[in-house]
């Protein structure tokens, strides 16, 4: 009887453990005005704080464009990197994909996936939830991708040609990540003649946020908000330049003059 009792306890404990693990992996979903928000039970206590970040970002973007999101979308809060990697492996059709430590979120037209911000210190590098301004900017950055994707010819940005600088620059500029420090770095690069020769190389290297964000800032201020909105659907660099009625070399020259006067 004693042995049977021990075996029974062991089996019961194992079943309970499996049940708890399964419960932790079950997605709980809330409906909000613009989006549905899904998370596991481990994240339940954090969701109110995350809703504030998300709603702040959405409001900022809709005020910037003076327009609402075209359609509702899903947001998934992942408890750890394994969870978000599994999602990216499926969504991007890259079996075995392992994300870099700085990668914490991605946004496309219908969905935003994000590692729980309060776990960035453990699950990521270069990001801290306690840096509240930067955390809000990062969330807003990804929400810009969602807004942009809902208008772009390629909703997930997989079918684009030479516009990485625009996709990322738009999100950097609107989110506030193109701050005075990054502008200063770009100004120094211009002064030292250490600039990319073309737009295709803007979203690369240590100054990629400043470079890409500032050229979208220039387009917004030089051509106007209406023109910036007009090019959101375009998926090719040549089409953007044509709509702006300029050449790449002329755009870069005017942008440099603009940056040097900031």
C-alpha cells in the first residue's frame, strides 16, 4: 500500500505539472477598441501597464496622421524569447530561426508580437523596461509598422524594393527615437564625410536610426504631411522618388543641408 501510495502521488504530481504548464501556454485574449490583446497567465498582472503603452502609441500615431488605423489587429505578449522565436519561425517560414538578443518585437499590418517588456532585462539586451521613455518609443515604433503595413502594397513588407530606410525611418521618426543625440551623430558623420553613398545603406551601421529617421523627418518638413501620407502605400524606392519628383542624389543633397541647419 505504501508503494502504491507513493506511485499515486508521483503520477498525480506529474499530471498537475503538465496541466499547469499547459495553462501557462494558453493564450488569454482581451478585446480593445483598435486591437485584440493576447497573453498567457504569467503575464496577466502586467497587462494593464502594457495597455497604457499601447494606447499611448496608437493615440500618438493617429494624431500624427490625423487618421485612424484602417483595420483592427492582434497583439501578442510573449513571456519569453522561445515563444516569440517559435512565432517568427512560423510567420517568416524560417525553421530553427533564433533571434538576436536586441530583437524584442515586430509589427506588420495585422499583428504585433512583443516579448513582455518587464522581462526585457532577462530576455534581451539593449532594452530596459525601467527606461520608460525608450520603452514607450519602442512600442510606438512597432505600432507605426502596423499602421504603415495597413496602407502599404506589401502589408508585411516582404515585397519591397529599396525602402528599408523609409519603413524603419518612418517608425523611428514618428516614435521619437530620432532624438537630438541621434541627429548630432548624423551631423558629425556629415562633417566627417562619413556618409552612406545611397539610401539603400541608410538602414545599416551604428547611425541607422538617426540616418533613416532624419531623412523621413526631412521629407515630412520639406514636402509636407500630405505628401508623406501619399507615399505610405508605395513599396519601391523608385516610386517614392517619382512621387516626390526628385532624384536620389538631389534628395540626399537637400537632406544634408537640412540636417546641418538643425
